[in-house]
C-alpha cells in the first residue's frame, strides 16, 4: 500500500520537490518491489487528479482540469504520474495493482493545524475565534468520515479491482454551510470571516461512487453530522488534555 505523500496544501507547498519525488521515484521503487515479490500494489491517489472539474459529479472516466504549473501542481501532478506509472506496470509487467482516488476525508486524530478546512474550522469554533471561510464560501466539498474511507480502501485491497475507484461521500456541502454546521455543533459564538480564496481552489468536488458500490460493495455509512460531532468532541478533548477513546470500529481500523 503506497500512501506516502503529504496531503495538506500547507505541507505539500512547503515540500514541493519531496512531494513530487514520493509520487514519482517513490512509486517507481514501490512498484518494482511489488513486481519482484509478486505482491498486490495499491496506490493512494486523490480527487485532486480531477483538478477544478468541469464534470460534476466526478466519475473515474473524467480526465480532469489541472493546472500543471500552479500552486497545487506538485501534489496533483505527482498523483497523476503515479497513476500512469501504476497502470504501465500493470499493463507491461502484469503487476496486480489497484488505484483508489480518495476524496476529502476527516475524523478524529487529524492534525489541528494542517491547514485543511475541517480542523481549521473546528479549532476556530472551539476557541470562539472568527471562522475563516475562503472566497464567498460557495465552493463545495464532499466529506467522508475516516471510518468509511478506511473501509473502502481495505475493500479495494482485498479485491482484484484495478481501478481507479473513487472513495468518498457523495453528500456535497458548501464551505459556508460547513462552517455554519461546525459552529452550531461546537456551540460556538464565532463569527464567520471571509478571506482570500487560494489560487486554483476547486469550485466543486463530489464523487460518483457507482464503481465502488458495484465492484466493492462499499458505500459510506457515517452521515456528516454524526461524523462531525465525533470529530469536534475529539478535538475538544484533545484541547482539554483528556485522553480520547478511539472512535473507529474494529472492522475498519488499520
């Protein structure tokens, strides 16, 4: 399972060359090892291969709308190359490969300051600080609880499906809606503050999960309100220094 890559924009923009190397050289070495050992190889790809999509929702057959030299390109293009290399090893060398395209995942144990929307909004809400929403807040994401993401990944690992396969929750929410929901669940008095929207920030994101449902028998089970409530509780306990109990089920932990 090749999951080695920064996933937060703050991280991969801080380490652009390392991000590109792990998607290219790292993938090459991992595929070579899988070929030598006769192992199944599963690549963690991303919904970012779709870029700022012109197709909505995004199906696996969509080629994407990606800026190859933009501020997110080190992540987008590393994953796109990794997918291409994985496919080449499957077609040329017969390596048993699978590709999973992971959509926005959230849940307990996220790093509080990794720059992604949900931990940022939660931290701000718990501190009653302004919740900073980029642009006008109308851009959308589809958030998938980590329990569901892990279950989908493991279903692909245990199958002979090559993919790529979208793993994500097709329930779509705008950033302003997400900020408002988190504020309410956290019982916060935080105001909403609009800030400059990052360059190449996708306007929409929602997976078509038909393939995952058909080929893997997988679909998300944790609704966003339940998942966000669990996540907020974990963040609050961490901030208070309380030892949080694991919230994942044994069937999806890894």
